[in-house]
């Protein structure tokens, strides 16, 4: 991976403070259980993926918004300290986005997201459009207003920027957005929900959890990358680690990129939290060297 081309990535998406509770088992409806730990961890699918791309060696600019609360200052500094350019990250009146996460003893989780400042990203400025137009890849998710995601993808397509979409959380998407997508990164649930739409996306990467990932090429062929054996602590953020690492390595070719991303995602499951679990380039290279 040392010789792979460096990618310039613009990530348009959410940034949240994750409120993470660990417990032996997740409660049933109406039930109270005792937790074993609590932590506040910077997260949000957009921010996590931006950090993953930056730690994998890409040049990354982040577009989104934080609130003017204490969480907002921490979220901004976390991105900056991870090597993400936050020059265009907005600060708006009101609270930052938050996610309440419960993680059980098996590493599985339940997540509730409150948009906060993320819901205020309802348009794109001239500087943001310029950043998209000059990037190699635009990476989007669905935790900010959908109209903004669609406008960004449309502008990227017109500018010759590759459009990568992680369509999560699952929701109905307009055909116009799908028409602008060059690369979709989906898990098994998303692949099932968007099966019809994905048939027209030129390139698709489907993650399979511990079983690895599959790349679907434009000619209809498939390339499978097997899973890695790790001791799972927390699956939160593993998909984001995979996605950010994938776009960072995309110029090296699908096989190299998917293998790199698969390793990043696996390492992330061995650590607690979202952004805090994302491995850097050296860690990924060491894991690959042990193969």
C-alpha cells in the first residue's frame, strides 16, 4: 500500500457525540438493566468515515455542521486532530448531533440518533461546491438532509468527481440520486433494501460483517475478500472505518482497496467506540503484513 496514489476526498455528512453505554445484554422494551460502563465518544457516520479516510492516508475535507455547545468544540477538534480539514465545517446555533448507543457483551449495539446541527445542512455554499468539484471522490451518507446529498452528488457528477454513497440509515431515495452514484458501499441489510436500485450502480461493495466483503464490478463479475479473525469488542463504527478506508485506497484498484478496507473494519471491532476505534495507516499495514 505504500505506493498507492493519494486520494483527495470530500466527505459531506454528519458529526455527532456518541453517548456509549456498555451492558451485559440490551434491555427488552420496558425493562431496566444495569450498565457496566459509559463514555462520550465523537462519532457520526460522516465524521467517522472522514477520520477513517484521513488515517488511511487520504487528504480529507469535511462538510457539515456542529452546534455552538461544548460537544461542538470537541467534535471539531477531534476531526482536526485526526488530520481532517475542518475549514468548511459550520458552527450553527443550538445543539450538536448526538447518538445514544447501547453495546452488549457480544459487541452488538442499538443506536438512536438525534440530528441536531446536522439537520441544518440544508444547502451548499460556493466554497463547499468548489471543494466538491476539485476532489477525487465525494463521499456521502444519509444522516443530513437528503436534498443536500442529492445536490452535492449532482454537482460532483457534473464536475467529474467520483460519487461514493453509503446509503445509511436506510430510507427511500430518489432515482435522480442513484443516477449520480458511481460507487455504493452497503451492508447486507442495505443491499437487500436497495437491491433494485443497486443493479444500475456501476460499482458496488457489499460488506458481510465477519465474513468479509464482495466487490461487484461493472461487467457483472464479483470479487470476494474473506473476513479476518479478530476478538470482537464493539462493532460500532466498523462499517464507517471500512468505508473511509475504502475511498482512501480506491485509486489502487478494487481488490487492493477492499482488502485494505476489510482490514480496517476488522481492526475497528477490537476497540470500543466509533471514531476512537478507527485504525491508522500503520496499524492497517501491520495487520496486512501478518497475513
